[in-house]
């Protein structure tokens, strides 16, 4: 099966009808929700991360405090309690950091003057320090263009449901290597790209996009978009240069607890996002451009278990099919829009076929489809020879 559905078994879906049901008020941003959600998660996340880093220093480097002042955190004497505190604060900081990082998804969809101050503050507190400025995710907009979705020009799509299962495993292992690659990209590639035009083009096409297709080539962009990219990558470079300079000129040893905790946090965040990404679509298309109905069926909603869902798919990402239907609806209104559609559309409507109960069930289904596809492909030549 090449796609989630064919034109014969995919009834036409009326976007206009769905838009009338949702109404125009749900497309408005609530600034108070954005600010309170982001800042609360940021402050608590920083608090938890600071404690986790201090526990890491005590666990991994007992003599670390000789060169680096440990934060005023009460450290348990019992090794078991110490490890428990370390794991708890690490998980809390990771979940909250993951949530504030995924506001990048909202930011790339904002237009004009919508929440401009919020977007600036997000870059200052998260985008630049986390090395995920919004320009790296700008190609996400191509993922929402009908002519790009599921094709070779969509950097966020791979037909994993039609490929060997080892590609799913490889995708889940990429978080282990991404953190050092991002560090190299912004600290070393950025200044080199300023002085070598050909290298600038290479960095733009191959090292400047948050995508899942390793062979994706980022297209050229308008001058205004390039200027934003240059400004954001400059501040990422400046941030890393400042960190390196502080260590080199003021300390006698490297901040290993900071490195350990930063790498651990990054890997957990990227792994959560990888699992969410695998559950966001059915990844069934390998035959080029899809109809809108096929694209909708290839996307997945998770309306059940909202508390757990907000952990692995924060900021409304558990309503991914609905987001592809109406990308302009802010995350805090997606649940309301979903309930309106379910209540007013016929039970056999195409939209009601986009739901899944659990992420684990969706991942299991993806794995089984990949195995079935591999088995059918391996038997195909033998069948042809026999015939």
C-alpha cells in the first residue's frame, strides 16, 4: 500500500464545512496563555535543571567544587536518595524544557505582528540558548503545502511505513549525535560560512534545517529570510563563544557537570521529539504528491489521555491531523476545535478516521506495517520468477 488511502476509498472532505463548524474566534491568539505557559515552564525548568546539574557534579565529580562554585542546593548524603533526586530533577527539567522548546512550532506559523514581543523573548530565553533559532524550523511550512507534503521536497517526511524497520531504529538513534553536530554547526561553521561563499551555500542547504530526511536540500530563500537567519545564527555563535571564553579564561577545569547534564537533557528532548514525530503521521506515502484527503488520513490525532499526551506531544501537537487541517489555530484552541468537529461532523466523516488511542499503539502499528512491507518486497522477485 503506497498511501493511506486512494481516491476511490477517500470521500471528499469539505474544508469550508469544517471551517464553519470551528468558527473564526478559535483562530485568535491568547497572549496571556502563551506568556504564562512559557514563563512558568521556563522558570521551573531552570530551577530543576540547576538542581540536576548540582547533583550530577556530586555524583560524577566529587572534587568539582574546587574550581566551580556549586549552587546552594542541599545535597543528600545517601547515594540512593542522591540518585533519586538527580533522576527526578532531570526528568522534570527535560519535560519542561521540551515544552518550551516546542513553542518553535507555534512561532513559525505566526504571521505579521502576532505576539512579536513573545517571539523575541522566546528567542532570548530558549531559541538562542538551546541552539534552536526559528530559522532552522522555517522549512516546516513546506510540510504544510499540499504540493510538497510527503514528496521529496518535504524534509519532514519519510515513508517509514514502507521501508525496512531498521530505518525506524536509525531514526530513534539520531538524538545521540545531534547535540555535538549542532554545537559544531554554530560555533565553527557559522564564522567560516561568513568568509567563504561556497561554504555558506553548503551550510544553508545541508546544515540549517530541523528535518528528518538526511538527504533534504534546503531551497534558496528571499533576502529578508536570509537576513533573519544571519542574525539568529550570529547570536547562537556569540552565545557559544561566550561560554567557551568564560571556561577558557576563568576556570582551571572544564564544567563537566554542565556538559553531562546539557548532553543528557538534549538527548532526552530529542528522543521525546523523535517518538512524537513517529506518531504524528502514518508515513505510508512513497508515490509522490498526495490528495488533501490522503494527507489528512496520513496524519494522526490523539484526543485521549490529555495529561500524558501533553508530556510527549506538548503545545497542542497531539492534535496533528487537526493542525494540518487548520495550521493557523493556536495550540490552546485545538482541543476545543477538535471537540466541535467531532460533535458536528457525521460519524463516518474522514476527519473521524484520523484518531489513535495511544502513541505506543501507533508506533507498534508503524513497526508492523514496515515489517509487512519488507516481507512483501522480499517475496516479490521470487513470485515473479515463478510466474
